[in-house]
């Protein structure tokens, strides 16, 4: 029962190769991208049989014994088992390889190092700050105002009512840009030099008291301008036609003169989480700001070689990467292949690797794939245009140094006309032993509340109806600020932005999830009753080894509080199974937690060893068979609970925000309930897009619903 693909290849291959074998020349067979591993091995076995050769070896693989009995070919079972093991290791990661690669992986936020962004970032790189102030006469008055701000008072309102500065009182206290060097006469008059110096020791979002000859300034840092800190390397000469080192900008100028009607285009490939999706929107906005147009008709090259896609001819390709699991990291190199090949053929294509793999690998990525022009960590997503300037002039650029996150000066290219992401906190200060995120996304940096609300107001003016607030650990919002702020206060501050109908948020951490957040959600009909709280495990010992900082009982206490305050809220989670040393009993404790909570949905994964994490170096790694078995078992339970949760909606009338057309059934539209359930129903998308409607639910599936339109809100 041979594969048809293998048979088709062998029929031609054997005929063409007999001459080589007869001449006693070595026959080299390299697996093509279009063949699966199983097909390659079967092809070799058939080829050996056709040529009458007794043994064969696949280049770069263990020796394979093949015995020929008439027309039948028998491959040793051990080789088949080894092939399956190799495929599973590609999926979940090979601990031996990760241990080998881990030394030398440098991240700006390694374990045991500081989590204070002001200490990590070189303050001399701050070239300017946007400042606001409230000027008062005494320190006691300043302390009183600072306390009001801690309690959630609006800075602009306090400035209008209490500031003694006539020049800024009517502008919400805004001073504007203050430069570190070449200060302006206006800024010096409003904010004397000694107060400016104090401000430059802080970061965006901080509020401080700065005495001067004018009195005491309650001073807020709203934004910064950072000097770029990037490594620039001379371009490596490539093989073949790619040996031409003409800078991309010169090659494009020449083409524009020859084909003036063809615009410069870009392709954006996004992997991973919502944070990456938001970063890709900002990078797309940066590219369009400098004149590139998005190439919409390209397709991501498949990694299994199943088909050859019609690759677009984008002038710049940006791959925004994810390294949360080994499979995602290895996929990056598969994606890079066709674009690197274009460059080797002499095409003028710019290749940018952004995101978490870029931050993790840095210059090592350039050594592995020398065709890449720019490697940039996620903290530089809104500086893509600046970084490209060096790369397009013939250099290779690596930007992975810590930096303060600047507010965007360009508008992101949103992926939806109804729903939008808004970042509220970047990075993560946790040190979970399995997780690569703190090293790839840096330390926590919260955005000022006023900046977040301003972005939401701009989105409302552009017609957006739903906002999802993003943070790797969103409940930690404000703890890096001076003075500290609370996420619940942010929710109340942004809940009533005119024009925004719905506000969601992800991701919560059980260690920091507070009853105050649950209460805030219950108080406003615009805050959606959905809580994504990753449990990761249901066993206390495993949670302790993970470094999660809570117990299973603490997690259940959070669930009980949510159900008591908002009975119909949706609760979702993440789980990792088969971490090193996890016993059957500990895995069963996870299943028991799931049975107790009965989650609306859960994301699951088998443990994948990651570079620069303690857990990857532990000796008691579990087998791939155990990982696969436990993952299958937990996924069955996830499906059961998801269907059970969905079925409670059948017969109910639900408020649905219509987002887009159902591309599989164009007569239908797609929307979401308040609890984030996908709903399909018949309707005209041109009339309904962005509107709130009432839908009667008629059918439930695990992760979606079907209904019929009852009324428009």
C-alpha cells in the first residue's frame, strides 16, 4: 500500500537513475519540500527495489535497512518509530537541542536581573519628553494633588482648577516637547532647568514632584523620543546573483524609473498572539506612512511542502514571529526560505524579521539566514520606518536593546473596521520557569491612562465599536508607574468613551486578579463579562515549579467571586500538560480543576522546552508519547465543556455586534455575543456591519453559534 506520490516519483526516478547506478556512481536522493517524510522513505525503498540495490541511506538521516522480497519491501519498525519521534520533537521541541542552544542566548531581562525599565534603558537615549504639569505654591498642596491622582482624578481637570501656570492651565497642563539638548526659551520659562533634569530620570506614565524657582510642579511624563540603539553590520555577500550588493533603495529607484506605474509593496506575515497582531498593525502603518502599499493577494508558503503557492512579489517582507513554542520558532525558518531564495536570485527584496524570535536570536539569526536585512524586537514595532533607513542603504541592522516604548506617530493599519486592539501594558515581569516571554518582550511598561483613552477616542471617531485592551499580564497595569496605578481604575477611566460600545481585555494573571476588576466589569454595561485567566495546571506542586505564585484553591476562589458577581460571565483559560516530572496524579488534578470550573473555552499545549528558561534544563523531561496522550485527553474535555457552555444559549436572545461577512456562506454575517461567542446568521453585511443587533440562538457548536435576526438595537 504505497503512497501514490511516492509511486509517481519513483516511476520516473528509477528509469533515469539506472545509468548512474550501473556506472557505479553514488546515487544521492534529497527529500524535496513537496514530499512528506513518509513519502521520502517509501520512495527510497521502491527505488532500491527497482534498481536491485540491497541497502540505501537517506542523506542527513540514520541508516535505514531495506530488504527486498519479490515486489514487497519491508522497512524495519525501529526506523518508523524513530521517524515518528522526530516528527513529534519538531512539534514540541527537542530538549537536547534547546539545552545546546541555550548558552549564549542573551536577553535584556534575564532571570534574576532587574525588572525596572528605568534601570535597563540608557536614560541618555531619551532625547526629548512630552510633559504636562500643575504648578502650585507649596509642597503640601503638591502632595495633596498627587494623592488625588493616585485615587484616579483626571490630570487635566486638576490642572484647569488648581494650576497657577496661566500658559498651560487652559491646555490641561500640557507643556509640550522638552528637549534634553537645545532647550527652547518657552519650555525654560514654563519649566526651569532644575525641574527638567528631574523629569529626564523618569519614564512615560510617571508623575513626580519637581520644585523650582516658580513653585512646585506636579509633573507628568506623557511621551518620550528615543535615540535608536541598533547594531549595523556590513552586508554579507550572498551566493549566485545575490552577490550584487547594490543597496535596495538604489535598486528600487532604478526600477521606478523603468516601471513608474508599479508601486512599492509590502507583505506582512503575522504569527502568534494578539500582541503580535497589534504590533503588525503598527508596522503596517509605518510602512504605508513611507509610501509602501500592502500586497493583499499573497499567501503564506506552506511549511509541509504540500503545494507551491503563488508567491507575491512584495518589495519588503515582514515576518512578525512567535517563539512561545518550538514549532512556531522553527516555522520562521521555513517561511524565510522562499524569500531568501528570491534574494539569492538577485531580486531586490527587503526581508525583515520582527517579534519574539528576532529578540531571542538577534545577530545569530543573521548568521543562520544572511539574506535577512533587519532583525528587530517587539519593542521597536513603531520604529520600523526609522530602522529601515539603514537597512535599505545596504546594511544589516539588529535592534534588540531595551528601550522605552514611544507613543505611535503613525496610524496603525487596522485589520478590522469594527474591532481594534489597544495596548495598555508591554512586557512581563513574571518569571514563570517555562516561559520565554520576559526575555523576548522585555519588562513591563504601562502606557499613561490619558494616552490610552485618547487612542480609543480616535478609534471611536473613525467608526470603531469594540476595543480589546492588550497586555501580557494586564492586571499588572500601573505597578511600574510612579505613583502606582491600578487596572481597575483604568477600566473605569476608559469604559465610557463616547462611540465605543464594547471594551474587552486580555490576559489576566491569577496572582494579580482582584475583586476590584470584577466589580468594575459589573458596573459598566460596556465592559464585557469575559475573563481569560490562564490556570496552566490544577496541581499545587506543578504550579510551584512553574513559578506561578498561586494555588489551585486561589484560582477557584477567583472563579467563585466572578460567578457570584457576574453569574453569566464567560471564563476561559490556558493549560500546559506534560511539564517535566508531571505525574499521572498531577495531570488528573488539572482535569479535576477543569471539571470544577467548566470553562467556556481553553487553549492547550504540551510542554515545549524554550531557550533561556530553567524548565528546559530540567532532567525529568517527559516522552513525546506522554505529551500526545495527555494533550488528546485534555482536549476532549475542553470540547465537552465548550459544547456544554454553548448549549445554554440555545433559545435565548443575545446582543450581537456584527463584524464581517461569512466568506464561506456570503449570505451570512458574523458577529460576537457579549461573552465573545461567534454567531452566524443571515443578514446584509453592508447594512449591519458595526451595528448591535438582537439574535435568537437556534444552534450551538463547541466554539460558535447559529441564530436568526430578531431586531436591530
